[in-house]
C-alpha cells in the first residue's frame, strides 16, 4: 500500500483558501471512487514549519495513471482546480508536486 502526498506552494496567506478548494476537490474524487478518504492540512505561515503550504494525502493499493484509457475526470473537479490555480506561487520553481511513499504494514 502507498501513501500519496501532493504539496501545493501558495501565495502568502492563501493556504487556507487553497486548502478549502483542494478538500472540496478531494472529496469529489472520493465520492466517485477515484481515491480513498483524503486528508488536507495547511500552514498559512502562523505555525512552525514551511509557510504557505497545503498538503493532500490519501492511500492507494496501486499507482494509476491519470491518463489511462477510460478514466474520465468530471468537469466539476477540473473547475475547482482552475479556482485555486491562480492562488499558487509559481515563482521560484514548481507550485505543486507529488510524492509516493510505501507504507510499512
């Protein structure tokens, strides 16, 4: 089993807004069976650690290619991505990235 974590680098003080939209999007993926239950957490710059970050985590038994044949992503999910994309920090490198971790059972 794998832990999948996507990190979003936000513009200053936008982490909470991005987190709300990412959570809504993640819940949609869960509702249609594309993902297990997800967890979203963030640092708006008021906690110790990396500021202006949103983290999305879920688990999966396998890695599925999102471009696989027959995989249809509803337009509502894509529209939510379009809402938070302008709130991401695109200066100095990537605005988001994904990590895959093997869970020790």
